[in-house]
């Protein structure tokens, strides 16, 4: 019977040749580096978001004038976006002499005062944008309404111009950026607001729309 071969006892192998404290140090360092990488990525994303918003801010201004640079006489109320992003105008109200007016005819009546007449209103024809809200691209302008001076309406146009200069015209409006950051403007005062709120009774619409006809009863 052959002799039994006795195997020598197996010695336990250590899982690593590194000291235990060094293993823990390496693991903790890797964890700290991972957390720092995530924090830096979030910080950079926040900075990029702010830069994107900064490059999308509109700056909407309303203008009232009675002449063009080329010398033509024209009464005009318009919006000019001096910002770098598009502006969504959500509300527009106009005061003449401290009183709100809601259309061009009311504007002419308030500005001319006792000089107003149906004949004057008929000759002071206007061109207008009758939309309740407007989208204005960066560096662009949009006309709310304008009244050109013509040989036929010259005297009435002069009375209207004088009336506008004698009575304060104040434009109140509210607009938002594409990120729904909004600003309310009252004359020269401008402030951030959470949202634009329209007042249907006071909103300025150059030409009032006719009321919808009721549906016929069946």
C-alpha cells in the first residue's frame, strides 16, 4: 500500500498587501473626489444657467413721439426692446391727464379735450396693432398705434399734439422673458414681479372689438 502523501497546511492569503489604514484612506479619498466632482458639475451647471438667463433678458421700453428722424410728423406710441432676449408684453394701460383710456378714440378725446369732435376723430386716422399682447424680439420695435399728419387733418393733428404735450401721457405695461421672469413698468418706475396681471376693464386695445353675437337658441 503506497504511503499517504500528507499535504502541507495551506497558509491564508491576505486580500491585499496594503496596510488596512492605507486601504481606508484610499477609499475615503476616492469618495471625497467623487463628491467634489459632483459639486463642481452642479456649480458649473448653475453658472451656465445664469449666463443663459443673462443672455436672454429683455428690456422693454415704451415711447411716445410726434416726429420721425427724417422730419415727418407722426404721433406714435410704440415698444422698443433694448435687451438681448425676446419680450412678451402681457399688459398695456395708458393714462392721459390722469385718466385711463382704452382705445385710440378715447385717447384722442382725452388729449384734445374740448377741441374733440367727430370730424376730428374721422380725420385723425390711425394705423395700429390690435393684438391684446405682443412678442417683441431683441433690438426690435412694435407700433401700438400711430397717426400721421396729412394736409387734410393738419389743424386737428396740431391740436392733438398740443393736447398730448399739455396733458401727461403715462404708459403702464408688464412683460416677461422666455424664462417667465416678469417686470412691471409704470412711467419711469420699473420693478420685478412674479407674474403679469391683466385688468380687462383698463387694458388698451387700439380699436375695440365688436362683442360676439349670441348663439341662436334652438
